[in-house]
C-alpha cells in the first residue's frame, strides 16, 4: 500500500498511530479501490464508511462517552472552588434543587445563567450603584468571569447529555453524533479539569475525525492546481477560436503541462505500482505500463475538468448542436 496514502490518513484523522492509519486506509480501499486517487473519490468513500461506522455503533459505546463527560462536567460545577458562583447563579431563580440528569432542570439553570449573566458580571466589576470600576479587585473579578464561562460550557454539555439520555430509543444517527461532538467541543479546552480527558481511548476515537481538517486538501493540491490550469488554458484557446473538441484539446493540454507538473506525474505513476494491469510483466514493461496508465488518468482528469468550459463554447464531443 502507498506509504503516502497511509501518512495522509494518519494526518487528517490525527491518529498518531501508523498501525491504526494502515487499518483505516485498507478499509477505505476495500470500500472503493480508487479512494486514494482523487478528492471526490476519497470523500464519497468516506461518506459510505461514516454511515457504516454509525450503523455499527452500539448504544453501550455511546453511553460510555456520555458517562465520561457527565462525571467530568458535573464534578466541575460541584467543585468547592466554584460553589460561591453557582450559588449566585441559582439565587436569580426560584429556590429549587436542580437535577443535572433532568433535561428540564438543566435547561432552567442554563436560562437563569444566560438571562442574568450581565447582572452577575456587573456586580463583580462595578461599585454598588455606580459606573466606577473596582480596580483593586479586578484580578479576582477576571478569575470569577472565567469561572462563570466555564460553568456555562459545563451546563451546555450537561444539557446535550440530558437530551440524548431523554431519548434512549432513538436510532444512533448523524444528529446524535453531532450532539456528542458538541459535548466534546463544549468541554475541550474550556475547563482545566477536562484537560486530560482527551487521553482516554474512547474519546480519542470519537474526536479524531475533528482534527486536521485544515490539512485535508493538501494531498490533492497538486492535482487541483493541474486541473485549474487546464481549465484556464482551454478557456483561453476556445475563446480565441480553437476548433478542437474537448477530448482532443485535453491531449494537447496534457502535453503542454506535462513538463511543468513532473512531480504530479511521478506521483501518479507511483499510484499504479500495485496495479493488476502490471502483473506478469517484466520490470521494463511495468515501468512503461505505469506511465501509460498515468497518462490516461491525467488526460481523463483534464477532459472531465474542462467539460463546463467546453459546454460554454459548444466543444463537447458527442453532444448535439452546430460546432462553430
């Protein structure tokens, strides 16, 4: 299997584990043998993989995740260090004992906090009945505001947990997984007590796909640039009256760009190192065959990329209409 493909999988899913990346890369190729060839192949394959993974996710594994975050967030709002601020929040609502497993109670507490947050913060920052800032106590006030924000994110996470638990018979689908992702995001990086949570395997497996999204297109950047230049050349030639149809022009464009994009071509040739079409051939024949396969693939890529421009100039081979 292509080492670069495995490295790509390891990078975008932030697995930091070559063996796991190798297994996932194989699974994607099992679903679609061309998953590594183009961005559209990868994404379409990953969509199917995600669906199958969700369908095979058990309620037990979901509950394991919910238990971890429930205990962590609950322990924060019950911490003696934040008890004073929690009491202040509750004082703005009707006296009651809030059950953090109850969706209604958690939503009530969240509403009290969000509707009275300004009053609470103002009381810490300003002198009673004036707009004068309490400068000598500003550091403590900033720390209190930070704790207030952390309490808010903890309650938001507990609300999502209570919502999922209030629907035990619901099918595990993308919407439930989205709520779990929100629980992770509310918790991650917001509370110091959750700093080590992400070291747990069950959490790592859940959030791995959230990381590395900024790098997800790097693998295909050379190919995307190649297609972009192909479209620009085709548009320029046809706008000047070139009569060739899109299949003929694709070959011309490939010959024009071939030398400039030699690294892309070498990479594409390498993709065919394990092609069945090369089985039984001598080493020299394999090299030649891989070059032919790479040429065909890239010409086809150009042909597909320039179709929208070809349609604009009526230069698509096989379509009806007068070719001018």
